[in-house]
C-alpha cells in the first residue's frame, strides 16, 4: 500500500512485512519500529531527514502504521498462525 504525502511516496508492501517473523508481527512495538524505519527510509530516499516531531511526518507514519497492521494481519492469517 502506498501513501503519498508532501511528494514523498511511502511504500510498505507485502514483501517488507512477509520478511518478518510472525512473533514480531504480533508484537506491536516491533511492528511500529519496522514501520518507522521504512518510513524514514522513504523520506531519506527523497533527500529529506525524517522527523517524527513534524506534523506531516507524523501523519505519514500513522497512515503507514495503519497499513502495516492490515498487511501484518493478512500475513499472519495466510500463514495459518492467527
């Protein structure tokens, strides 16, 4: 799922989430950390330093985390470990 905010495309896809062990997907803090790093990487690719204290960066992170949670639930269900 891709989010575009202030010209920065935030793409946290199924491949990113599938690479993570099921236990980490269930761990809210681990998923938050993975998502935050992925968002920061997307900003960095555009030459922008990610700052969670910036309103637009917070919004990008919130939207990406929402999408990550949905994808994580799908992956866990597909693995039959839900």
